[in-house]
């Protein structure tokens, strides 16, 4: 017979009495209760963490030192200029993720803030208001294409896809996208803007 001590960070320690029999496997499924943490909440890390040239498809991520009360924290969250989006939580409600419904506007300064009414799961108010400022890039970045560079055996009727980190005005593509063969000869194509998608 043994006393098995189960211990994990941020959980209450528990002791389980175990009887071990010869040539038999003993399975124990302990259930630990979360230990209260009455520390004032603070934002440990955040994203975007750069001030300039932030991608237009960026999400806002705040990592806290304690488990947060989701309702009060989401009400305390603000982004200016206002951006519609959705909240998700990870890491036992210590990570808030705000996903904008659309791309951020290029060449724009945004402020993300949390007021003093954000509180932890244990009803402790945030230690101090939080805010960050960042500027989005004014030009788009090319992310990937299909077919990829140097691909072979591509169908002659392939649909070519170009992906950027923000929306493009489809009517700006004509005369600005060029195709060439292996001998640097221009290949003339007609772009159908009706098939363009964000």
C-alpha cells in the first residue's frame, strides 16, 4: 500500500491511497482542484509587439499572469479606431485573442486598451490600465502563390492564385500583373475581375 502525492503548478496538492498488487496494473485518475490565485492581473505579453508595419491580418493577443474573468475583460477591451471582431480564450483563460472580422486598415494607427474594470477569475481588478499603440503597414505584402515558384507539370488551364496580407481592389490588377515564359517573353492573359475574391 502506498500514499501517492499528486502535485501540479496552480493546483491544490492531493494524496491518494493506492493498493498495488503483484502482476497487476493499477490505474489512478486523480482530479485536482485549481488553487486560487489572488494576485492582481497584469498583461505579461502582447501581440502585436512591434510599433510599425504591423500586418493587416494580425490578431490582438493578450497573455495574463492569472486566469481572467472573461465577461469583464471583454467589456474592458477596446480598440480604436473601432474594429468588429470575436473573442476566444486559451491557456485556461489566461490568453485573450481578438480576431478582427476583416483586415485592419493599412497606414493606420491603432490603440488597444484595457480599462481598470478587467478582473481575474477570483474577482481581483487589474493592477493598472493597459494600452498599446501600433501602426499598420501602408503597403501589402505578398504571402504565397499557386502554382509555387519553379513548379512543373502544371495544367494549361490552371487557376493562378496570389495571396496578400490584405484585400486588393480587383480593378487595380489590370496592367499591373505580368506573366512571362522561360525565355522572358510576355504571356498575355485576360483577368476576369468577377472571379476575384477577398
